[in-house]
């Protein structure tokens, strides 16, 4: 046991040093930067930001568009989830709805903006089909569409997962007692989901409020706080102190969002036993929800159709002859090939090292006898990483590591990704490990096996499916992230998302779409491979039990 504790203490020490150096120190430096001027501590920078022209209006814009987008995203996600769990639609249709609901997470948010421009702009694909422009894409309308599509996957996964644990017998009992349709809907569906729906709204709001990719392309004159932060740091005349203030302001709603999520957990309904009662046949219900899900699916997919159309024509919308020239040009460009390799390497290393960090942390909290305070430290790290937006973390890294050997390096970008996305993989691993037999390590120790051998030979094989899912999560997010890396990538460390941002400035939209498709297909292929490996591992584990 002493041996085990020694090794676990080493893991804890490594994680503590990692997050102290690449989370605590950058966060403190960011906070100090917002107060420290040439003459010492001052509140001048806060006064300057809050009294600046249109800043309060910008802040109001961010809240308004984020709240409306989050409400709509939760509504759309609920339709998808309900059609999957509470109808007798064919399994193929349900799988299709699930695929559409999660599709946007495989693309970087900056791509959504370009897709909106080429779909709903004055010469957009959908505009030409309807014969007129449906809405003004630059400003509130464009941001709303982009944010909703961006946050639907997150909201859907939360609602979809919870619906799988809602006791369906309540539905049968309510109808048997003669409750009206709305009462049954409230008692059996909405009431058990209130905590999850609120949580999905908060998560969606948080993502909208802190996203940079979408406003970077379709924000127009409707300023939001993310664009203000970018302009303060990378605009014509950078102001690091004011940028730090804006970052702190961006951080506050994020902190409140996470605290609300924690508070809402107590409102989740927990069942002693889950029973999956057969749903009654109801063609009207199935048709209504199936059509609703189908319409929303078409709406989402229609926006991404342009990704496949524009790069395959000579010059949209004036020369629509089929061509592969744009793809050939990209694949023949050595610089773009290098950028793609950069993204792959960064994503793979992020996934590998991030999975190790999440696994080590979960071993401490779920399968160790270390003091309670050690476990609380790990949980606190997960909470903090879930709170800090990508742009804020990237800016904190910029302040901390500028002038060091880590500046503009892949090492720094990988470490930033590991820290940024740590929370969800850690919770996934913690949940998985806590369900495994608690006595394996003790039994192995009594039989003379070392703790590392037990972890490698017993625990890891049984947790392999979860490890693969964590690897997949890190990989996909590393491929699509831009908010943090926009401050960290240099000319020699360019990745696909930051390259897309660069191409925007020179109006090379064909290359933008080709690179976006490259990210999409890479992520879809990776997801398919990781899912196959996870399923295979799970079947193997079940067969050995």
C-alpha cells in the first residue's frame, strides 16, 4: 500500500506542477496585467474599458445574442433527443437525427461564418434558391444562426444522455391515470429534465458568449466581447492591459455559469431503478416529431452543403462549371500540406498526453487512498479548467510565456489544449473508473503484483473503451479549436484553424472551404476509427467477465 501511495503521490505531484505552471501562474499573470501599470497597481484600465465608447453596448450585445441562441439551441436539441427516445421512428432515422445533431462539432466555428456567408449572403446558395436574401447575415442574424448550430451538439448530448436514464414507466402510469397530454408531457418528460435543460442552456450560453470564430466572420458591426478582446490584443494598436481587463470581464459570466451548473445538479431526478417501458403506438406523434426533426436536419445540413459546392466550381456564383482545381491547388501547396501535418501532430500529441493526464487524475480521485484534500485539488482543477474560456486561457499564456523558449511553439499549444479541455475527459475517466471493482488493486497487491502492473494488466484493459473515448474527445477538439491558439500560433507553428483565419484576410475562400472539408473528413474518419476501437474493446471486456 505504501508503494501504491508513493506512485500515486508522484502522479499527483506531476499533475499539480503541470497545472500550477500552465493554469494557476498564467491566470494570476492575466489578473495582475489588468491592474499593473507603469506606476504600480491601478484601476485605471478597468475605468478606461468600461467608459470606452460602446463597451457596455457590446457587453449587452454579447448577453442578448448568447441568451437567444442558447434558448433556440436547447429547443432544437430537445426536438432531436425526443424524436430519438420517445417515438417509434425507424432505427435508421433515429441514427440519422443523432448524426445531424452532432455533425457541427466536427468543424471549427470560424467555418460556420463562411458557410453562412456563402449560403445566406446576397449571392449565397440558399439565397439563389429562394430568389431573395432571407436575412442580414452580418450582425445579430448571422451570429444567431452560427451560435445555434455551434451549440446544438453540446445541448443535444446533455439532453440525449439524460433522456436515456429517465424512467419511461412514468409515461405509462400518467396516461393510465387519465392525465391530459400536456400534463403527461410535463410529469414524465419535462419535469425530470428541468435540471438538464437548464444545464444545457447554461453550457450553450457559455460557449456563445466566449466564441471567437463565428463573430470573426459574420459579426459585422454588431460587436461582441470576443471581437473586442481580439481587437485589443491583435488590432492596429495592441493594448495588453486593456486586453487583460476585457479577458477578466469575459471570465466572470463563465464562472457564474459553472457555479449555476453545480447548483442545478441537486435538481436532477434520480431513480432507484430504470425501467424501459414500451412506448404506445402513435402514428400522429411519430409523424409530428419525425417531420420536426427532419426539417431541422435539412436546415442544418443545407448550411453545410455550400462547403461541398463552392470549392467544386470555378468561381461561385459567376462560373459554376465543375472543377477540381481548388482541391488540386491546395494539395499541391507545400505550405498548406505542412499546416495540415502540424494540425495532425498537434491533435495526436494533445490526445495522447491529455488522455494520460485525465487518466492519472481519475486514478487519484476514483481509485486511491490518498488524502481527501488531494482529490479535492484535482476536482478543483477540473472546475477551473471548465470555467476559463479558450480566448482567456490563450491570452494568459501569451502574457506568461512571451519572451521564453516556449513562445510560438507546438509544446505550448499542446499544453494549452490539454489544460483547456481537461475537465470533460477527466470526468469521463472518473466516472468510468469509479464503476470498476474497487478491490482489484488490493487483491493484486496481496498476490504480490506491483501497483503499476495491476493498473496496466487489470484496470487499464477494463477502462480501455473510456480511454479511447477520451482520446477521441481531445483529438477532435484539438483539430477544431481556434480561440486559444489565435494568440499562440506563429508563422512556423500554423495549424489549419489559424491558417483559415489568415486566409480570410486575403479573401481566399476556396482554400478556406477545402481546408474546412479536410478538417471535417479527418475528424469523421477519426471518430469512426475511435468508435470502432471503443466498441471492440468493450465487447472484449464483456467477453472476459
